C-alpha cells in the first residue's frame, strides 16, 4: 500500500527530499512539506510537477504541534530535515502518533555545541515497544559513509582496522563566505574541539589543529582538517574491530580566514547577549545575514568528493580499500535546483525513507544506517544521482 509522507524542513535539504520523493509515485500516495516558514514550502511545491504536495507551517520545537500535524495529515512516516534541535520533539510526536521517523543529523541542545547519539539512542525501547522504527543520520555523512563502511565489512574485509572518512568540497559558489548547510549548525560543528578514536579511546584535539593534504579523485590534493563527526560514534560501536576512526574535511584558506575573524570578534558565540534591550545570539544573527544554503546552487561550479578509506584484513592478508562518490554541483542543480551538499544529503534521505516505506529496511527500534543490509541502498544510490566507485589495494593517499 502506498504511504503518506510528511517532510519537515524546507531549506536546502528539504528542497531535494521533496523533489526526489515526489517522483516516487508508486511509493507515496500523498506528501506534505511543512516548515517554520510556509512560503518556503509553497515555493518548493510550486516547482514540483509529479505530485501536488500539501504544505503547512509548523514549529517543530513543539512536539504537540507536530503531533497535531501528523494526525491531521495521517502521516505514516516523517522525514526530519529541519535542524538537529528539533530531533527530540519530532521523535516524541512520532511516538505519540505511531509514526516512523528518519533524520540526517543527530540531536544537539541549542545552548551547548555538543552533538551525540545518547539522547536519541535512549528512545530505543519506546520505539521498539510501539513497533516503530527511527533511522538516524541518513544523509551522506552521516549516512552513506556508514553504508559504505557496512558494504566494505560485508564484501571486502574479515576485520576492519582503520577508517578515514574523507570529505572534500572542491566547489566554488562565488561568495566570499557562505556555508553549504545551515550556517548555525555548520559553524557550531567546526569550531568545537576535534576528536578521533584510537585504540579504544577518544583523543581530543584543538579545533582544526591537525590538517594535511589529501588527494581526492578527480580533484587532486586539498588541505583537509581533522574534525569530530557524529558517525564516528556509531561506527566504532557497530564495528568493534576498528583500531582507529577519523574524519577529515577540506576548507579553503578564505573560509578559514573569515571564520577566524568571526570567532575573534565574538560573532560565533551561542550565548545570548543584550542588544538594544533585546536578547540576541550572535551566531543566530550571523546566520540571518549569511546566504541561505538553498540559494547557492545556480552558479556553483566544481564537485564534492566524499568517501571511506579503509585498511584491514582479508583472508589473513592486509588489504586497503577506498569507496567514494563525486557529485558535481551543476548536475545537482540541473536535477533539482540544489547545490551538491544539499543534494548529497537529500538523495540518501530519500532512499532511506523509500526502503522504510516499502518494508525493505523495517525493524522496530532506533538504528543507525550501518545496522541494515547495505545492498538495497547502494543499488539505488547511483540510479538516484550519486554513483559510487571502489578501488581495492590501492596506495591510500595518507599514512596509517
Ligand atoms: P537550512 O537552514 O537550509 O534549512 C533548515 C530548515 O529547517 C529551514 O526550512 C528552517 O525554516 C527549518 N526549521 C528550522 N527550525 C525549525 C522549527 N523550529 N520548526 C520547523 N522548521 C524549522 O538547512 P539545510 O537544509 O542545509 O540542513 C537541514 C538539515 O540537514 C540540518 O539538520 C543539517 O545538519 C542536516 N545536514 C546533514 C548532512 C549529512 O550529510 N548528514 C549534510 C548537510 C546537512 P526557516 O526557513 O523558517 O528558518
């Protein structure tokens, strides 16, 4: 039976998810796109031909509002592509109304720049008891990077020992400074301390203090910075043979200079200050003056390249393996009028939701993507716009 899908969030990623899901007319009978600002939902819906989307305004910080919307629309499944702050209220609403849940970023409290899965994993028993499923982190990273790792573990290794997730955006949007996903979430992520996993322990480092050039396919060497990224937490739990797991992301010099200045003048603070008798959070104000991620697509050139470099053991021998996707910003724009970072997030969310809606990936409880069979997901990834490639026993670009 076809399903009724509620998408919450109408930013860069919401645009991709709405347009991609609307093409799945054999999976969904009805789709509603809801967000804080209804006019953004209406603008996206107006560009969709395959299906007439319903739209609504919702404040997803309020679980009751979300629950009422789910009831009135009679949703079967909710895709949350609003902000990480809304994860828990939306999960609460799903529990109250007996609806399945999917997101692309793990919860973080608004007053502390700290993300971890503990808050959402704590919903495990409640989802299980109700026969509901929550799929966490089904974007690209987290998301496809976990599925790539699961594929490597299934087909290429007896034991995975070293994992480096390498994330490059070699694109140019022509702006002096802009972030490719929500500026507030992005800047909170990269200004906090870095962290990686080694020999059973987490090693903390100063923000952006470890960096080196990594050679990306079709791009070449780019300076890459070691960051903490949320999928490391679930991957070291789900692949206990890992001796080390790290995450690297490229940043251009111009971006880093802007960020340093913004930090130095206090514009990245997340605590409220008083301005003209009004409480203002500097980072939220900064977000309001920066370009919206959804607006960057039109003249964006270049491509992203994201993958997993893995070393481990197969049949008693050392083995290296690299699996990755490259996505051209212009091709993403031609498909759904989005830039590549929104696209590489929205396409995996679309596939994860389809696998849930069709019962291929369906078990009660709260799960990360790598806990499912990667085959049906990877079978669709190229077809839906993100072809992937693999290399065995190549010289990996950096040492282990
Ligand atoms: P945007 O800022 O472009 O969009 C966010 C959307 O959420 C906006 O439409 C915003 O509404 C809406 N929103 C914010 N607060 C609320 C609320 N209280 N109630 C209802 N709607 C709300 O961000 P992106 O689309 O770039 O990112 C969306 C999500 O995707 C983020 O959580 C981000 O972390 C995640 N992401 C995950 C990636 C991955 O690979 N896993 C990569 C990139 C992003 P309004 O327009 O009114 O502000």
